[in-house]
C-alpha cells in the first residue's frame, strides 16, 4: 500500500541540483531536470552510502564514495561497482506542490 505525501513546493527545488528531504523515515533526493522532477532514494545500492553529496551529470548521479552511477529516471545502475537499482518514487504535481508515493 502506498501513501501520497507532500514533499515540498516546486519552487524549493533548484534546477540541476540535489535536494535531500526526509519523508516519514525515508531519505529522498529530489531533482528538477528540464521540465521534470525526479525522486530517488538517498542510498547507493553498492555500499549503502548516501547519494546526496554525489555529482549530477545530465540524468546520471554518481556516488562519490566508489564511483557507482545511476540513471535518475529509472534508478538503474549505469556503471560499476553498482549492479542493483536504487529506488525511484512516482512524483505527482498538484498546483505548485510536489508529492511522492511512499510505501507503507
């Protein structure tokens, strides 16, 4: 079962920047890229390090600890040492507010 939870307003998310939010025990990164907003878990699937201090290059986030990279659109790893996806969250925009679905 999933709950739709408000995360922030669109204006709070800088373009091409990682915005970390803690939502009901889930650490989530929000990214505004072009005209879309993406939400991913803030945890590298390789060694469980946080990704919010990582580098964003186009649609790829790089974990600064070991160099693993992930596609922010689908969570799939794009380079080793990561071989498993990171979680992505469905984003819903209502008026100027950003919501994501969190599993309960």
